[in-house]
């Protein structure tokens, strides 16, 4: 393992890569944009797609997960409102491959039109939630979220904030695990 400086967004991407994520979709919006930008560095292993909106990003990731692949979708906090329809259904439909939804909240409205706390979505969606506090936890929690998603057959929400997304700290970068696509 090498120790490198990474932003929270870069570390989320690294955690997804190390966990064997195969599909990633997102809609750009600060503070989450750099997640898919960072994932594109691993495009030989991860299919990356900029969606036309957050709902479509969530549906792309859900389709991949139901099909057995590990998938991630990322959006800023107000994007969760746009994606609410499929996100609420995911908790009930279940997943096959691990599914991680990243909500990048923006306390203080640094780059957003409003302030909302998306932690409250998780219990209403009947899904699990994790909230990392630094870049290393972003990497570790993202990888763990895939395992938990598959174990309990529900998506996992990773809730980060602007400060966590854009601040940098040391991360222990590991190797990619060979996670096969599960049978449907």
C-alpha cells in the first residue's frame, strides 16, 4: 500500500476502484463532480457515464447492480431530490451487485442554492448510510459500503460534505480486488 494525498472525492473513487466497482454514473455538480472525474482514471476497469440528470444516473447504477455488477452513482445534495423516485424504490427492490449512492451535501451553501441534510433520506429509503470524516475514511467506507450492500441486499448511501469532498489527507491506496459480476 502506498500513502498518497487525496481529496475526499478522489478517495471515494479509489475506494470504488479497489472494491471492484464496474459501473459508475453521475450528474456533475459541486461538491461531487470530481468523483466521476477521478473514476475516469480507472476507465479500463470501470464504465463511467455522465448522465443527463441525477435520476438517470441512479437508474444506470441500479440497472448495473440488479444485473450483478458493483455500481456507484454520485450527485450533490439537491440531486438526491431529482433522483428520489428510483432511490426510494431501490430500498424495496433490493440489489444483486453492491450499489453505493454518494450524496455530497453542501452545508453553508458554498456552491448551491439551498442547504439540506440528506442523512434523513436513508431511514426513509430503508437503506444503510455511512458518513466518512476524512479522505482515508472515504476510501475505506466506500469499499465497505459495497460489501454491506451485497450482504444486506440494499443500496448504501455515503453522505459527504463540501469540506470532506475537497479537503485532502493521506490515504493508503491499495490494489483492486477481483470482484466478479454476480449471476442474476
